[in-house]
C-alpha cells in the first residue's frame, strides 16, 4: 500500500511516519520543514516541503501534483486546520480515500476563534473519508462541529513500554516536559513550586523543566524573580535523554488550558511517574483523581495539590501501586506499535470500501 502522509514539521508527524512506515509498502510526505534523519525510514519516497499557512494559495496545487506523480492508495492528513484545508482542495475530485487525524487545538480551540475558522475546520472534518481523535471527549466535540463519515478513537502511543522502574531508586524529583508556550502554563508550575521550596518538609525535592519554547527566557526570569533554588531548565532534550528524566521522576506535572491525550502523559505513566494534571476531559480518560494520579481543579491552587502528590509519591508503596495501574493502562491502549497496526487496518478498510 502506498501512503501519502501530510502534516506539519512536528515531532508528532515524524514519529508517526517512522511508526507507520514498516506497515506500508512506501510512504511519501508533505510537510513544512526538514525531515530529521532519525525518522527517515527506508521506504520513504518523495518529501515535499510546502507552506501550510492560509495565505499560501499555491500549496494545494503542489500537493495535487505530488498526488498525480506518486498515485497513493490512501492519504493521511494530520490536523483539521489549514493543513487539512490545503489537502482537501488538493484531493477534490479525486477518488482517493483520506483519513484526517485531529490533534487537539485544531478542534478544541481553533473553531472558537471566529466563524470562518470554524467553518473551515467543519468542512475539513466533513470531507474526510474517516476522522480519528485520541480521546472520547474530542470525538464528541468533532461530532458537534460536523457530520463525519467515520469516527475512530486512537492515539499515536508511546514508543514502547520500558522495563518496570526501580521505585526505591527514584530520586525526589518532579518533571515537566511540556512546551514553553502560554497554553501549557509553565509559569503556574513555577509559582506552585515556590510553595514547595518554602516548605521544609520538601527540602529534598527538585523540579526539572525539560523543554523549550517561545516563553523559555521569560520563564527563567520568573524563576529568578521567585528565587527558586531547586529548578533546572534543561532546554530541548533528545528522546533518549527524556526517557531517563521520566525514569528518575516520581511526579509528572502537566496543566495546560486545553489538551487531547498527550504522548508525554503516556510516557510519564509508562516510566513510572505519578501524574498531576489539569482538569481536562481527555486527562480524565486516563487518570482517576486520587487513584493513579491527581487532577487539580484550579491551577491557582496547584501548590497545595503538588505538595499533596509529593507526599504520596515519596511513599514507595503508594507510588508502586499507582505505577502498576498506569503501566497496565498504557500497555492496553497506549503503545505505538499496536496502535500503528490499528491505523494500518483503517487504511485497508478505506481502500477496500466502495
């Protein structure tokens, strides 16, 4: 089967490419940047770089030309935003099935900006042969936006479940690895951490901020202003380094304003971290407050919630119980290899459908 994959130059697109490549005969890519060598599978054919902005009116024509050249059996588009708008126009009039995978902000936030963007997203969703989301909540939002031909709930999954962690060997460490953008509210984590450092009961704990983004400098200045002494900014780290940070952390904190099922959450659960999350529907599909993690209702009270979870995570027995449950959940529905086979099965269904 020949696959044409269309998505922005994101690690999520590239991880998906590397994961699905062994399950198709060849895969061609339309993206907005360079394909890193580590994700360049042996059967990758043409790689077309385009501008996915709404002003780039020639992009659809470039994609259409590639479709004519490689003649894919199926097209997989990632994100129901302008990426799908260009792809939809390129596919117009062609008898080629296409799957549209939503990522979160494209259906949860973008349609709320104005009526034109809502109409664009709805049109993209309705035009696709099938739509996938990684949470039941997002699937429900999609159905409110448009009537879709077929809906699948399926996530990309983490690469593989690592060996069971040595709970007793874990240092007293908290990990945040979401991007330094306003959406992820890293500033709220830093302010909450000030409460932790002010409490002598938590003298041994440290916080690792393992990511980067447009707000990195501002966040470092905030940490200095708050006089935080046990915070480390690692910047962007390679996946193998991040895996070690997950392994060493007892608590994973992630409090975005909006989110779907994040791969970072699955990775944290798989590596043995106790999740502390914002109260979002997609998070509630993975974490039951007080059982295998915690949900904070109000990020202005994140400091108190964080201290409660540090106390729990410091107890090896309690942490081990939560970790065992989380690893079972990830093994059941959050592994990349299993979920890539499910995506490949969708492709075959779409191609076989009249």
